[in-house]
C-alpha cells in the first residue's frame, strides 16, 4: 500500500508564521485544477513506478484545500481514478480552514468521498488567533467541528498550537478544555516554530516579539499530554493524539518509511527508495504541465545507511522501533546489541513499551526524543561501521538524522512546528500540519 499526497497551494491569507508554499492568487485555482489533472494523466507514461501499487491513503494538504469547490474535488478524484487503484478502505483526508466551510460545503465533501477532515484551529482564544493572523474566530472553529459531525464525518482532527507569545499556561488549558468538549477523534498539538524568512521571524529579529521560555513551552506540552491521555487519547507520535482506532494512517506511512506519491507544486514524494520533489513555483508548475512535462525539480536515492538513520529517528518520535523490520532490512540486531542503552531509558521512565519485538517511547520519552535519537544513532553508527565498514557510508555525516530540515522537510505537508531550541517537540506536520 502507498499513500498519495496532493498539495493545494492557495490561501486567502498566508499566516505570518507559515513557510509552506502557498499563494494568495485564488483566481488561479481553476487553472491549477486543470494542471493537476494533467499531471496525473502524465504519470503512467512518464513515471510508471508511481502508479504500480494500490493507494490506501489520500491526503489533500496545503495551503488551504478547503478553498476547492466540491465539483473541483470531484474532477480531481475522477482524474486520479483513471490512473490509480484505490483500496476499498481508503482514508481520504482534507485539510480545512474553519473560516472557509459551512455545513453544506462539508456535506458536499462527504458526498464526494472525503472521510477524514483536519481543521487548522490552532487556538480557541481570539486574541491568539489574531496574533497568528488567522481569519476565523474561536466560535467559527467550534461551529465548523460541529458542522463536520452533522455532515456525517466520524473522523475529525483538530490542529492546535502552543508556545505562542502571550499565551499562558491557563489560556492553553482553556483551549484544550474546549477542544476536549468537542471530542474530535484526533488532536495534533504543535509548538510554534520561528521559520526564517517569515513575517513572524522578522518581527522577532526586530525585537518586536520574543519566543516563550523553554520552561513554559515544556509545561504546555506536558499539560496537553496529561489531559488528552486522561481522556483516552493515545499519544502515538510526539505531537499527535488519537482515540483508539483513529490514528492517521497517512501520517503513519511517513513515520514507518513507507512509499508515497506526491502531486502539486512543492510536493515531496518517496517511491522505490528515491525521494523526489516538485517545483516550488505555481507559474512554473503550470508552464511545465502545459508543455506536457512532469514538474519534478529533483530527486535523490537514499543509501542503506541514510535509510537506517531515518528509520531510527522517525520510529522513536512515532509509535516505536520494530526490531524485526530493522534486522531484516539492515542486518542489525538492535534489540540485543543496544540492550544496555534501552535499559537506561527504561529505568529513567521513558518507555511505554519494550519487548523483543518493539520499543515505544512514552510522553516523557517523546519530550526528550532528540537527545535519545542522538544516543541511538551514535550507537547504530558504531554497529554499522563494525559490520559494513565506512565505505558503505559515502558522504554521510554522523547524526545526519538530526538534520531535521533534510529528514523532516521531505515529508509532504507535515508541519514542522516548533522552535529549534526546544527538544523533541520539534515536529515534522506530516502530521499533517497544524498551520492551515
């Protein structure tokens, strides 16, 4: 099974903290839909390996995918169905800005076939929403979630953000309490990241605002984990919480190193061990497709050692390391050779599960997973050199796994949502996201 990610590069207004590719050119939406359908049609002849396996998850990220009209979504789906085979239990996620939908629009999305909605709520405090330059109010967000349930959706995600300037522990708690009362099946909680080049980052550099303290950020993260786990949500990735049976299957493809096809400008995909990415410019994207060319800007083939680093890093920050899979793919008996390291983690109270088959961090472990990943990668590097020598690691620096721009930036649409000074609350959206 593979995933399929489609990037919708439009926003009514691009928020000051966001560095995802999006433009405020809504008059170009129809041209984009036509080009996207053309991109799909070019795949069988020009990129046949992308369409060889059935698709189990479909994810529309952005940008603001809910700016697409239902009939445009239908056209895209028809184009996809002519090329891809979809599994019968397809998970189809559409990201929505609460201010762009009403009950009728959500009903139409459900009728088209969307079965999972992800709302970029971010906060339920109106002053915090104004700071983030969101176009919706707290009331709009709550109403949108209610409309989604009324429209027949039984798999709803709410994205939230913490560590916002001016946000207190109490205001964060109030947002969490209101979201808990809505009872969505899935909640993502991301810490604000200060991305270079964004208006928010420039305000920080000019001394107009400043990040919150690491102590407050940690307290907010711990509060979210504690309250949501009390409600029965499973903390299955650093920033993601799900009611039993409602983990995001698409995001798990990323965390488990599975394959995913990507379409749309700036989208990243991973097929047959090769990572590729599309051009990050809408006009260039449209022009290439007018010429009958796929808009792929570049690609790279991952070495076995690079794959190992990513497997370790992404496994720790999600639902655990699978030892049999690591042994089968890389020839390392990590469960035996790293036993002393894992014993120390267990004694420190950082593990939810440790068996001969799997190791899974708990919430305390997630809060330290960058440091734990560093330890594990150093250990795995020594094992690799002893077994395979340094010649099998061409051009790879130790701890490359901790270069999150390289590893996490390649996950399509997954929100990287925290300050680089913080620990493992630095997240890749996939997610996805939290910033729409």
